[in-house]
C-alpha cells in the first residue's frame, strides 16, 4: 500500500497538507448527526470539540470509582498493559480497558458516543485503542507535543486520517493542572518528523514521547497559525479530537489530579496494515489489529 | 533574636498563623498610597496584586532588548550570579542586576514602583534581591511551590514578613506557558517545612527547590482554602506579591517563553540577621546583607 504520510525517514522535518477530509460524512448530511452544524463546523475548523456535561453526575461518580478500583487491583500487576511513571512505580495508564473490563466496555460502547463518531468517520467504527490515564497531583509529568496519527501511521500501520480520539474528563480540568492543550487547525498539516523508529519504541514512547515529536520550528509555525486551546471544565465533559490534531500537556505541580478515560475510534474502512516504517507491529493492546469487538451503529 | 518563624527543624510539618501585618502602612493612610483602596484590599486579602500595562510598550521593548543583551554577554561567564538549567547550559537566571547593570538599576529604582512598595512596607526599603528569569519555550522546567519568606528567613536571616516581591512580565503570560501560580490567602499561614538545610543549599535550590518545599497535605489545605490564581496578560504588567505568599509554576512545553525581571524590596527596618538555621549566610548577590544601595522615598 502506498505510504501517503511518510515520516521519520529524513534528518530534515517537513510540513505537508492533509490528504483526507476532517469530517468523513458528507456535510450535506449534517442533519443526520447528533452534533449541531455549529459543533461540526467547530470540529472541522479546529480539529477538536469539547462537549460539557456529556455524562451525568451519577455516571461520572461511577466512572471515578471504577478507575480507582482498577488502579488498586492492578497495583502489583506485571502486565504490559500497565504503564508506570518514568521515575517511580505509580500507575500512569492502563490499556485496553474496553476489552479487559466489562464496565469500561459498556462506557466505550455508549450509544451516544457511537452516534457521534460514526458520523464523524462516515462509517462503522471499531476501537483502535483505549486506556485510563492517571495524572496525579504534585508530580504529573508533561507529555510532549505530538500527532497521534503520526505514531499510529508509522508504528501501527494506520493508513489514513480517519480516526477520532475521545477523552472523558474524570477530574475537573483547570488551566493549571496539566490539561490537554490542542493546536486548532493543526489537523490540516502533517509534520514529517525526523529520525528512525527503534524496535520496541512503544514501551518508551508511552512514558515519554521522543520519536514522533515535531521539531520546534514546525511546532512554532503551527501554534503561531492556530494558537493553543485549553478545554477546561467539570468532570463529565468529553473532548473529541481528530487523529492528526497536534496536542500535548504540561506537568502538574498543583494538588489536583487529572484523570481521564481515553478511546480511539477508527473507521472499519481504515483498518491497520503493516507499519509503514518497516517496524514490527505493536502489540494488540496498543493497536487493535484484527478487531474482535465490532462496534455497529 | 527570637526566631518567630522556625522551620526545617522537625520531621513533622506544621501550619501556624502569620504574626505580621500584610500591609504595614496603617490602612487609615490608604489615601497616601498610589494604589486604590480596592487594590490594597485585594493585596491584603490575596497576598498579591497584578497591575496591567504598568510599563509602556516602549519601556517593555527596551527591557526585552536589554535582558537578551545581558544573557548574550554572559553566555560564557562563570560568575556565581549566573544560574543555568539543571540539565544543560542555558542561562535560567542572572542575579543582582540592580547592582551590576546601570540600566536595570534604573528599572529597580523606578519611582512608580518605590512609591508602591514604600507604602506596602510602611517604611523606606532596600533591594534584598534582584534577578532576570529566562523561562524558555519547549523546555521550561517547573518550579515547586514555596514561600519566599521561608527561604529568606531560614537561609538568609530575614526576621519578619515585611518584604514584597515584584515581577515585571517581559513576555506575554498565558495560562499555558508556565505562568506564576499563586495561592490567594496563603500569605496568612506559615508552613513549617520538614528537614534540615544542608550547607550551600542555595546553589542547588535556585535550580530546583527541594528543601523549603511545603508538604503535600499542607499545600492541598492551602489550595483548598484559597484556590489557585494565575495572573495572565501582556508583557509590561507587574505582579506584586507578599513575601510569604505560596507560589510556583508548571513547566512549559509551548513555543512561548516566559521571561521576567524580579526584584525583592525589604523594609530597612527588617534587615537581615544571622540565618536562623545555623546556616552560613548566603552570598551577597542572593541576599543583600549590608545594603549599599539605599532606596529612598
């Protein structure tokens, strides 16, 4: 298959234009979407959309309880699905919760969510990846700028930009507790990163992105074009963002943690092929390769 | 001299009430202050005050030019007054600029500033410390929560809470580029930190505060009481904050640097004595011990 988005092959970065639509359903079908035209416009223009109070207070407190039960029960686990802080033993992420846990499977298959992502991707979808992220107070570490798509393309073999990430805020997000930062408009540009992908890069990169990080000049250009947006708000909000939208987060010295559940929906018409880098494919818990869990409209 | 604010002597933290007024001039003399009653109320209640557009655009661009000239001319300096990033050689701070540099001496003695700080401290003042802080884009590091007074008291021998810090924003401050975060109301509580002060702690602590950092429980208590304030705005704004106001800053992965000039004005009636910890006194460029530069009304 032709590599439409080559990256990490040169010592010089380059910015190229996106070759895929941002919203894959025809815009003449806006009325079939659970999102309003204004919301669709916002998503198309900015590459992300926050919806506040998406989950009720009761749903939020159930989810908050469930993520800590899961964290506690995995405290001594040696599973590859558990990612810990670079320095220390604290659990930072638990992967594949849509598959390993009945409760989170239900959340990931919430019909309200599926109706939205089916429309954005213009097809049926499956879950490419899911995880719980725990960003503790006082010691939460930064996460460098990156396009998820760049990683998924190069390391997982995702052919096209036809996936959407969804983050469910399970803590209140303030500007000061290391919230998600997004660069509006960046979904329209693909930054070819420098360097090569070493084997097993996924183990390191989930802790701290190194390869697949845009160069400073490209990053400055993107931010000067679109600015930096920081969706804040109460737990229970969701943020949808396009697979190629540049994002990252600062560290968090405040006492307030920032936890979320994170799912990636990929179009069934965009299933993974061999990684474009010549890499070995990453394990299934990171990138669902032969999806058993089909999610239908 | 009796130690009114002991710290770092126990393995248990403790919070005690402030024993000094926040505004040292009598509040019946508000009308003599260049600050409005509302501004004085805000400062007294919150422990800080931001004043936007304090310096004109022309003054700001002069200062911006001057700090980079100073940084360039000190690139290879081995002076103790130059503090570099923990990992790397980049200059993070240059100390005692009010004394070593004619231009910054003029800025530090700006009559508009002196009129304010003389009033807040209810006396004539001198400059306890000054520095330029360079917080670069992409790689700016966090600075842990601390009360300046705790350090100045324990390590420099500042007897009472009768000093005020002033930061001149020389970059635009956004919520996302590692801005100063302050805990409103924290000036009214003194957190006795745990541990002992090792010799020469100042060399390490200017890079990364370790001793003199409040315990997490106290910090959470302060933040739950008062919240966290993040003054943002254009370069040229000043932020005054009381010596004991708890503050810190997150790291900065954005392309936008955060530079400022920082001065500490101390009351001439609050001059340094022997450090209360049994420490050796820190060098004069950090804590002005026998101030030559008297600053008069």
